[in-house]
């Protein structure tokens, strides 16, 4: 998990969003009547990945030999101090679940345009620990899943897996330490919803893949037909 640098500009942006919610989360400018969620300028600058569905993209490459996948997708490359970081910050820390839905719809439309949604029976979001979700009010990965579902028609299933404990921050940990940090923290509680199905596991930000690897291996133990993963952003 990436640790975000909370800057003065972010603080100002949060205050603006609090009192004037109809602003672009990328630049804090007022949205025009025809603009949806993100202003035209930020939408133009949004660095949507052109290799989001390639079989050798960074998601697939980093998880190769660690997690057997049918497909791996991501929407945005994560660059610090850029628009993607600002969007992820708003999504996770400033009560903007709608950003997750909107970006999920962008990726969902791309998958539908390539007819790739047909490979999946169910979308499963990586869960937050219950206490953390109660504090935040929502799971950002679930909002991403809802956006994907809106465009693909693939059902979202939240009743499959739970996070048993809160993991420590992954910042400054090596890959091995990250794996140990999330080892055994996921438990499947309703395997009937995913057994013998093609599952798309989704998370918000991909760094080393330790969280997706741990959750994915837990799901695979239930006898899936296949496992694929998708993330909103991928840190390079």
C-alpha cells in the first residue's frame, strides 16, 4: 500500500471539496454543467494506460510465478504528485466513493469494448478490515467494483472473503516483508459464490502485489475455474 504525502495543496483541496462539492477532484476547479466528475482539462491529462489489457503488462509481469492469472488489468499508472495521486487521495481519504465508481466505469467500458467482460462470472473486491471500513464509511475497492459492474454487467460479490486483522502499513517494507505482513489475513466465508467460477479480483492501487497475491491465493483454494485481477492504479 502506498503512503500518500499530505501536502498543503491537498489540505486546501479537501477544504474546498468539503464546502463546494461540485468541483473537480483532480484540480479543484468548479465543474461546468456538462462535465461529469472530472473536468475536461483533467480528463485530457488523465494518463489512461494503453497497455491495460496486454498479456505482458506490469500487473501480469509482477505477479508471474506468484499468482496464476488468466488476465490482469489496470487503468492508470500511479505517479506521485500527479493527478492520479490526487484522485486516489480523494477516493480513500476525503469521502469520495463516487470517484471509484466513475473510474471503474472507465475501465469497465474498455473491457466491454474489447469483449473481455465475457471472461468473468463474478467481481470480488479486496476487503477492508471491518473497523477500517466503518471509519471510512465504504471500501474504495468495492466502489471500483461497482463501476466495473455498471459497464460490464458482471455481478459484484462482497460476501465471499473477509480481512481478519488490520495489516501494518506496507510503506518501506521489502517485498518479502509485505508478503509476511498480509500472510493469512484473508478468509473465505462463502465459497459457494465463487466455486467453479471465473473470478475478477479488484483492488485500488497495485504496488508490489502482495495484497492481491495473498487474497488471490486464498480464493484459489476454493476451486475457481480461473482468477483475474484489476486495479485502478499501478505504481511503476
